[in-house]
């Protein structure tokens, strides 16, 4: 039997909603696993390595925010967070822990599927999921910015000789910026380059991943050596590695 091209994990403590979303995703060709609590969700995510996770905010045992936070330590799956609350603070917190998109209940399952499909039309750069392309053979040589080295062939970044544990998204953001030092990229341009032109979520997700990237680079936002904020516009790579 041919395996499904993508897998999904649906996490919600409402059985009716779990089965509804499962049915829609299975009709789209996804292999779907379900969980009714956060602890089981994390176990299934490690076991099955889903391409996308549909994650409810309010869960027993381990809530959705904590699930997303832990998930981001070992997975780069797309995460769509569901919530019954529409307050701005909930949306921002969800994105800050690594969610890619946000839907408020009640929602249309067709809209959910459309968002998932849009995300998957252009897989994340460096993703190792089914259907992802192999790295091109004509990769650029390693880039050196003082004590920072970006090795495109190995897809590794090191600082003062120590490898940095960047996620594929963080690596894609860094290499997109470092390919054109000094050039200012808007959030929309970075979304298109890294998330794909079909992505339609909140551009605040760029700020979140830039902040995480800076932490790993040891960059002080007030006086960055590498990634600078251009207020009101976006970001640029300074490359001041000294």
C-alpha cells in the first residue's frame, strides 16, 4: 500500500471536532493521527513525525502552548493552533511559541484544509519530509563573517567553532539575509522566501523566528552584530562578526 504523502496530527479534547478534522484531512490524502491531550500529542509527534499539527490551545494535562513549545525542540512541523478565544494576546502568544497560523473556533474545516494545503505547496527550505527536494549540487561556498561561518553544503552554522542548533526555518532566514549583506528585507519578502508565496498567516511569525535566531547567534537586539532591525521596514544582515 502506498503511504500518504503527508501526515497530520490532530490534537483536541473534543471528540466531534477531532473526528471532523480527521475526516476532512483524510479525504485530502493525509495519514491522520489524533490525540485528546497534550502528553499523548507529544508522544505521537515523536513517533510519527507529522508534517502538520492541528493543535487546540486548551488541553488537559499539557496545554497547547506548552505542547507547541516542546514540539519546537524536536520538530519543524507546521502548527495551526485552534482556540475558542479571539483576544490578540492569545494569538501573539501562540505565534511566539512557534505556531505558524491561528484559527478561532468555530471555524470552517474547508478553510483549515485550504490553509494546510497552501503551506505545503512550497515545503519549508531544508525540510526532510516526504517530497522535499535534495539540496542542489551547486551550493555556494561557506561564508565567513568574523567568527560566524555558514556552511551551505553541510547546512551548518557555527559561531567561534561551535555548531549552532538552528531549525530549518532559522537556517533559511539566516541564509536568505546573509546572501545579500546590507540589503533590507521586508517581512513580506522573508515570508515569501522562507515560508513560500502561498503562506497566508500573520507576518508576526517572522519577528518570532528572528528573535529566536538572534538568541542562538548571541546577538543583542540593541547592538546586533549580525541581524539588524530596520524600524518600520524589516531586517538586514550586517555581518559584523568581529
